C-alpha cells in the first residue's frame, strides 16, 4: 500500500511590470501520477500552448488556486508586497494543504507551511511552471475583459505593459481607474495633467 504523497505546491505571479490591472498569483499542487508534458516558464510558451497547458493543469492537478491583489492594493502597499499578498491568498485558497511551498523568485510570502524561494523556479520546477502558466493565462484573460471597457488602451494586445502604444494612449486619453498611479510613467502623466 502506498503512503500519503508529499505534496509540493508551486507558486508564481503574473503582472508585476504592467502599468495597469491587478497582479495575479497561482498555486498548483501537481499529481505525480498524472504527469503533464511540456511545462516550462509561461513566458517561453506560445499563447496557444499556455491555454492548452492551463486546461490540462486544471484537469490533472491535485489542487490549484488563482488569487489577486487589486490596483488599489498595489498603489497602497507597493507591487512587491501586493505580489506576495496575491501569492499568500492563492496558497491559502487551495482545497488541499501542501506539505511544502516552492515560490518563484527570491522572496516568500508569509505562510503557515515550510516554504522556499527558488530563483528561476518557473524554468526549473514543474509545479512552479504550472503556477506560472495558470497565473499568466488568468491575468491575460482579465486584461482582455478590461479591453472591452477601455478599448482605447489596447490591454488585449499588451496586457497593460508599458509599450509605446500604451504610453501614447495614456497621453491621449488620460489615466483610468485600472492604472497603477504609483508607477513612474502613470505618475508622470498625472503630474503633467495636474501642472498643465
């Protein structure tokens, strides 16, 4: 008879760099009896492969959860703390408690489980790769939804990142409620409008 498996939870976030939208984190406990081929850092996958793998992770993982920190929280506590908050929320939302948590990067959120930070973990550890894929696909979907409300900004194309098109749209149309006001390019435009 097999013993109880030792459950590793992988955690990663998506959306630290954008000027708009929430930051998203995912926590995934993979099932060693249901391996998923092709897991890697979500940024190294095509959009189609990310979506296909996200569906497979949902279907095969022992447990997974996606959680968020809002634009207001990002502006209030800074993007690093908001990312850690979203990570903590994702782990605490899991239906199954992990034995250990592995987090992409060099910082761990406060958790009631043993945890360790793994630099480039999304490329090294399948559970973190799976979390990276779940977080990225969930956030991309949210940004496509925001693009319907704010069509001038192109969120469906750049997911809120500071592209030239996005900066130009900010100059032309102003700052929306989904923009991060503490981020340099947004703050500069607000200052220009205020002094102009």
